[in-house]
């Protein structure tokens, strides 16, 4: 039996319609998470209805565990790292 008590996986959400900037933000976020050694999952949210539920009006946007950390700009890997660290 595996005890998962205390196990935390970071949910990284990319908010955007799938444009090239959104795709690049997803790639940069993946690289940042791997460089930090995080246990993570990336979720791409492409529905405008779902994106607006986050209060985001400009994409691409990055949310960590449901909290928007950046919106309206394409972040580089080094800029993402401090946003996704616990």
C-alpha cells in the first residue's frame, strides 16, 4: 500500500486559445517545472468561458493551483520559476 499523505502535485494551468504564444508559455512552464524538480501536471484551458472564470481578459495566462500568476504576456523560463515554486 502506498501512503500518499503529504504528497502534493502542482497544477500548472495555461489559459489561452492555443495561439503560438500560449503554446510557447506551456513549453516554457514545462521547462521551468522540470528545472525545479517539481511534481506537476500541466492543464491547458482553451475555453473562453473557462478562461474568464479566472478573471483573465488577456492571454496567454499562467495559473498555479487555480491562482492566476501572470496574464497577457509570454514569460521566459527564468521568470516562471519563482511563480511556480511552493
